[in-house]
C-alpha cells in the first residue's frame, strides 16, 4: 500500500524535481504529517480501549488540526529558496546602482552649495 510519503518520494517531490532542497523539505513535511496522523490513530485506539480517560478525547482533534499547519509550513519552506533568490537579485541590482548614487549625492551637494552661496551673497548685498 502506497502512503502519501512513499508516493511523494517516488515522484521526486512533485513540482520541485530539480530542486533537491525543496524535495528534502517537502519530504520532511510529509514525514511530520505522517507522524502526526500515526499518533492520532494511536490515540484513537487508546480511546477505544480506555474510554474513561476523557483527556485523550481532545488530543486527536488537536493533532489533526495541526496537520494542515505543518503542511503549510512545508509549502512555505519549499518557497523560501525562490524568495531568497529573488531578494538576492534585488540586492545585486541595488549594488549596481551605488555609483549612480554617488553622482546624485555630489550633484545635490553642488546644488546646495550653490544655493547657500546665492543666499549668502544676497544677504551680504542687503547688509551693504
């Protein structure tokens, strides 16, 4: 019988076949989900054999609620390499603009000096 984990491994992790890191993260997320489901199933069996333990009634529901969160975390982990790569590209682009920024800063400084000189000369001419 093929489990979701074994079918995921057989297909190379689905859409990220070329990305080993993404596949590894998806595999880990699937393994965690399988562990949660197995634990939930075990707790269901414990409930059937020990119905007097009321606190066991709540545990499987809580674990099953966390399964979707775990899967979402796995999907987020799959997207992280793309996000980091995109951020890296934006940073490279920003670093390429640094020489232009130096030119702009120099131009602004020259404009400011020119305006200050004009104001200073106007102020001196008023005093005379």
